[in-house]
C-alpha cells in the first residue's frame, strides 16, 4: 500500500479509539443501559478495545512514514 494510505488508515483507527473512549465514558456516567452501566467488564473491554485501536493506528502510521 502507499504511504499516505497507511497513514490515513492509521488515523482512522485512532479516531475509532477516541469514539470508544467517548462511548465508554458517557455510558459509565449516565448509565444509558442499566444492565451494563457500571459493569466493570464493559469498562475493561472499552479500555482494551481503545488501546488496541491506538496500537494498530500507531503501527500503521509508523509503517507509512517508514515507506518514504
């Protein structure tokens, strides 16, 4: 893939991670779904999904920068 494409896909993964953080915080604060509102597993799952998205995004951005 071209370097700019990899960088843009990496930025997309970081944006997905940001969205997961926002949804997890809003769900934890306002308890929209009372069954999973304060469930520690949903918070841990959000943290794992966020860190995975950030990691994949950073790897793709770095790979796109190294292809120059």
